[in-house]
């Protein structure tokens, strides 16, 4: 029984090490998930800022287009107010550059917005994956903890049985010693013939 108890204790120590390993893995996965959630929060803040920038850029472009539409005559006057063909070409070139610049600003903000949306979607997907990993690691840690507890209960049971056996053996030896002492006393008390 003593060897069985020692084997059971060794197995319990192995299970305890596995439990520590599983919980360390769980903590690592929880930290990764927290980091991903932080990145998602940061990205969502970036998205809000870029949406504001996009709204402002759209407003500026819209106002510019409305102004250009209302002031089409002024624009035409601007173009036809050229003093020479070179001046006209230069004015068309600058008007085109101005419109292209506004369009580029909108496209830049739209591109950044799209990139942030994609980054956010990727992070959301990663968060879902990590959440599953955390759940799995938690379940594995609980299973290991349960196995450890069952082994500890088994060790305790073996320990109690061994203790009871030792106590019974000590009691039997005590009774045998008392019986031996009684017999010896009876033999000494008998008259020698």
C-alpha cells in the first residue's frame, strides 16, 4: 500500500504541474485577447477620427462644387479673362489641379477609411479566434484541475487506508504483546513442580 501511495503522490505532482501549465497558457491567451481588444479600441478611435475628416473633406468638396456651380459664370469669366492662349492654358491647368487636389484629398481619406475598416474586420476576426482559444484553454485548465482534485482525493483515501492499516497493525501488535505478557506472567505465577 505504501508503494501505491507513493506512486499516486507522484502522479498527483505531475497533474499539479499540468494544471499550472494549463493555467499559464490560459493567462497568456487572455493577455493576447486583451491586447487585441485594445488594438480594436484604438482602431475604432482612428475610424471615428477618419470619418470626421472624411465628413469635413466631403463638406469642403460639396461647398466647393456648389460654389463652382453658382459661380460658373465667374469660373468662365476666370477662364475667358485670360490675356493670352498661354494664360488660358495656365488657368485651365490650375483649375484642373485644384479640382484634382480636392478629389485626391477625398480619395486619401476614403482609402484610409477602407484600410481602417479592413484592419478592424481583421482584428474582430482575430478577437473571435482568440476568444475561442481562451475558452478552450479555460476548459482544458478546468479538466486538468478536476483530474488533479480526483487524484488528490485518491491520495487522501490511500493515505487514510494506509493510516488505518498501520493503526490496526499497531493495535494488533499491542494486543499480541499484552497477550504475550499475560502468558509470561501466568507461567511465572505457576508453581514449579
